C-alpha cells in the first residue's frame, strides 16, 4: 500500500519509534490511535516512497564513497564505533558509520550491518575523527562546495 499525501512542515515534529511502530501526537504527547497510524516508509509523493528514497540515498552514498576510496581522493572509512569508542546507537555490531573527511568538512551516515558489504572502503576500529556537529544542511553545503 502506498499512501500519497502532502505532509506539512509541522508533521516533522511527530516522533516515531520505528521499533514499536508507535507514532506520537505532537499536540499532547500521546500515541495516535492505531487506525490513525501509518507506515512512514510507505508515504509517497506520488513518485517514490520514503523507503525507496532512503534506499536510493544509501546506494548513491555507497557508490560515491567507494569511488572516493578507489581513487584515494578523500579520507573515507567505516566503523562499528564512533571516534570516542562508543558503539553506533549504543548497540554492538548492529549499526556502522561511514565517514568522509572532505576539504569542505566532514560528512557521515549510519547504516544497518546488513549494508556493510555495500561500502568497499577502509575499515577502522573506530571512526577516525570526532563528530563535528554537522547537520543535513551542512552536508548538502559541503557536497555542493566540493
């Protein structure tokens, strides 16, 4: 099932626990009634679902990082641990981080362990650089300014 709808900016404040699939009403902090909940990944703009867009993003990210690694162009690597030695999301061997240190700044993403082999980049015991606080807007700017 694909849900096609326009999502107003305010809806970005909805908190969703993907493990339990509980969506919270931002007005009162209570769970939405089950009949009002939806699978976020199935929401579509009429062309692609969120799940499809995240899959595209992951594949583009892997292709780009793999190319940079093969060219030795930028410092790219992957690890199950952040620079401080903590496991990604506090769970050992379930998530990993990919990092690229660009001339314009750091960019990174987290992925599930099932996607490890997509990233054919150097493996490190922990991320090589501390998180610099970059936001999605920072990453877009850093990529555009390469």
